[in-house]
C-alpha cells in the first residue's frame, strides 16, 4: 500500500478532511530541483503524478540515487525530526503534481490530535524504512 493511502486511510474522515484542507496543489517541471540535502526542511508532499529521484551527495562522480518516488509516495520526511534539515536531495525527473503540506502546521496538529500524529508518524516511518531498504 502506498504511503499516501496508508496515511489517508488511517485517519478518521474528519481528521482526513482537516489534513486535506491544509494541503495545496503544486507542480514541478521536469528537471526541477525540489530541495537539496542539508537545507531547511519545512514541508512535505504526497505525489499525485510524476517521478522524483532522491539522491545523496557522495564524493566522486556525482550524487548517488537513493530511491525513485512515484504517485502515492510521500516526499520529504525531514520536516518531522529536528534539526529539520533534508537528509537527501530531490529532483523531479518528469513533471510532478503533488499535494504540499506545511510541516510546522502539521507538527502542531499532530501534537493536538493523537490520531493524526499516529497516522502521520506511521506514514513517515514506512517511507523511511523503504528508503533504508533501497
């Protein structure tokens, strides 16, 4: 099951609606650098369509591919864990349409509503586990 479906399905309908009301639609053109590792992480995305490559800087020929994300995947986990800096870089390899969420606002919602906090934490943990296995 995709992290998006897991996140949205694990929420009660009212909490899901609350989360989706906070989202905004965004578009990234192909070859757009979405974020760079070690920059401030203050948001995340649920990919609706397109493809994003996560990469890590390594000495030598260039960045190493960590994972490729597609529709239904969660892009960006670093907004949730201090010091709120991206662990990877991300580049849209095709045109990407996504729902964008503000990390600080969502951290506050997670603290106020345990059901949202648990669902978001589970989705982020699943995304991080997938990337570790990659």
